[in-house]
């Protein structure tokens, strides 16, 4: 799980808070129970001292031996795991209980205060809760009564409770974390669905809508806002596409007329060499503009999805090999070798003329920027359910800063040199548009002075797949 994800942070916060609450409640409960048990034992011991004090009220008549006999007969401290000691004010001990079942009071020091409650540590390691009370007879005699009980039962109860808490808290926390994981997953499910739907929206299906989460909360507002944004983007894209198509269409007619007029002027200006040269230069610029307009018109058609009207199944390897043979004549003029390797039959579905244009543009680009004596390798293979076409050259390479913008329209790495060659920065842009229209993509790897590698990935035609009309 991604520790930086919202789900992980929510679950950890929830689990941490729950653990803290359980630990705080457990500590509070242990402390409260300890206080309650200690208080209950102290009250029981205090009642015992008061009962012994009532026996001392007639000690002048009955004698001290009668009191000690009554203590033994009534309370039997050793049998009930209790401690009783009766002393005079001068410190003389009249009665002291002996060894009990869980402790031995031998060596217990006398009480330091008249009326107090204390916890005494015995030599054997046990602890006693001792309540001390001073009793005064009618004749003025003072006796110190000490009644004690072991703390071991209280410690045992608290230890068992602590063990249950330590055992139960992790179980409860794990159950809570599991429940929190499910609850957070259900809460974030609309977000995941929105993200998946957003990934499927491209320039060719802007009519799609993100799923609306009918929760009445911020998620529903987010879905509505994103759908409105997509609608605005769709409208802006449609306006841009219509402008590009209309401008390309409108420019074709005047350029054709201008070309005809210039060709006529060249024929009429044969006796005037200077004028013929100027008109010829203008005619070249008109041809260049006509190619740009034609390319823009093709891009607008691809963006509108019109290229899918001519799709059919064909072998990409045969197409690439034939195109490489045709382009090898142009490469030989520069002393560049073109090699084509096809591992197997690679059937794809699409507009064969457009895919051939992709191969032509990539090979033409490689020939233009590969120095004499270099080589170009064209490889076609099937890999991972995809058709892969690679064009690898030993050319001058592309600067790292230009790679992110290489497929943008009218982008040229070296504008001055590209203009001399005749490029307008649309060749790779139309390659990307064609690949996108066919459900594929084009990538580039390059380094200055080490050549370039263009990789085109297209979906393979599946057996029995119905061709598009």
C-alpha cells in the first residue's frame, strides 16, 4: 500500500486515534478499579478496627485477656488472611496475629501515626494495607488498633485485567483497522471511479461524462465541476478544430490560384531571367505553404476521427519493408544505408495510407538528420500484445531539452536549419496524431551525437475482430 495515499493516512489516523482511546480508557479503568478495590479493603479494615474498639469500651471490667480472646474467637485473623494488632499507647503489644496464608507479619514496625491508612512492605516481600485507629476507654486509657489485609489479591485482579487489555486491544485495533479499510474504500470508491473514467477521456471522446456520485456532498460537487470543465474543454476543442479545418480549407483555394498565376508568370518571363528567378522563388514558397495547409487539414481530419472511415487489416511488416525500399533510393544519394528487419507477420487494423505516412515521415526525418556514411534500421515485431515499429538512426541526435516538445506542432529543434531543409515542424506532429487516432503512441529516445530511436506502438489486430467501416 502506498504510505502517502489518502486511504493509508486515513486508516493510520483512525487506528492511531482508536488505539489511543483504548489505551487511555484501559489505563483509566485500571486506576479506577485499583482505587475502588483499595478503598473497599480499607473500609472493611476500618469496620474491623471499630468493632475491636467497641470491645475495648469495657476493658476495665472484662480485662485485656477477654478482649484478646474475643478477637481470636470472632475474627480469627490468620484463618481469614488478615492482620490484627492491639497495643497500648506506650507500645506494649497486647495481641498480634501470626502467620496468615499469604503473608507473615513478623517484623512489621508499629504504626507511626494515631489514625492513618498506609501500605507496609513486609520482610517477605508482601505488602499490607493497614488501617490504624486510636481507641480511648472511659477511664482515659489509649489503645492503638491496627487491622491489615494483603494487597496481593488486588494486584492479581489488576494484573489479569491488564493482561486482558493488552490481549484485547490489538485484536480490537485490528478489527477496527479492517473495518476502517472497508469504510474508507467505500468512501473513496467514487473517487477511484472518477479517476478511471477520467483516464479514458481523450480528444476523441470528449463527449464522455464522469460518473456522478449521488452522495450530496463534496464528491458530487467535484463530479459536477469536472463534467462542466470537460464540457468547456470540448467546446473549446471543437471551436479550435473547426477553425483549423476552415482555415486550411479556405487557404487551399487562394494558394492554388496564386500558384497558377506564378506558373503563368514564369512562362511569360522567360526573356527576363531576374524576374523568372524571383517568381520561381515565390512559387517554391507557395508550394511550401500548400504542403503546410495540406498537413494541417490532415491533422484536423485525424482529430475529428475521420481517418477511421478507411480502416482495414494489413501486415505492418510488409508495409514497412516496402516503404523502406522506396525510401532507400533517397538515402543512397546521401550515402546512408537503410535496413529493415521483420521478425514475423504483424497484423494491425487501421488506415494503411496513414500508417505508411508515419513510416515515411520517420524515415525522411532520419535521412535528413543522419550524416553521410550513417545507417538507419527499421524493425517491426509483436511484443506484449502490441505491434512495435522502431526507426533507429546514427544521426546527430536531439538535445534533451527538445525531447518533451518534439511532437508539438510547428516545433523545430533548429529553426534556421529546418527551414533550409524545408520542414515546418509538422512531420512528427502528424505522426503523433495518426498514432493517437489508431489507439497507439509514439516515443523517442535520443542523445546528441548518438542518434535517435523512434518507437511506434499500435494495437495488434485480434483474430475474428470486426473491421471498422
